[in-house]
C-alpha cells in the first residue's frame, strides 16, 4: 500500500502539479475515516477471520463486495435496477451459494 501511495502521489504531482490542495476539516475527516475503517479495521477483521474460516471462503469477499455496493446504491436511490443487473447479481449469488454449501 505504501508503494501504491508513493506511485499515485508521483502521478498526481506530474498530472496536477499546479492544482491547489485544501486541507479542510471534512477532507481530514474523510482521510482519517478511510485510513481507519477502509484499511486498518477492514484488514484487521479480515486477518482475524482467516483464523476461523478457510481462505477459499474468505476470497468470496471479492465477489460479494460489488453485490453489496449495488444493493446500497439501489437502497439510496442511486441505481435503477434492470433485468440484466438483477440476473447478473443472481448468478453471482448462486455461485457464492454453490461454493459455501457443504458437500454431502
């Protein structure tokens, strides 16, 4: 993550070097929130869960996250559902169910 931050900062300076930076209270709060909740807390919980759940099931986070984002967008009225969106989401959720269900 540190490497990504350095590289992205270098590209930002190269592309927008003359742009001004405003460190407002809301900007600092957003940065702190994303650093704590989006990185520290998320990775901490993920690594704690790896003790109790197999890595194969934990990898499903990568496919569940976009489904949750779509549901939140729909809940807040930012997304108009379509049949293709619904069927794609259903297929993703079916895949998750097939992975996590126990074999008999």
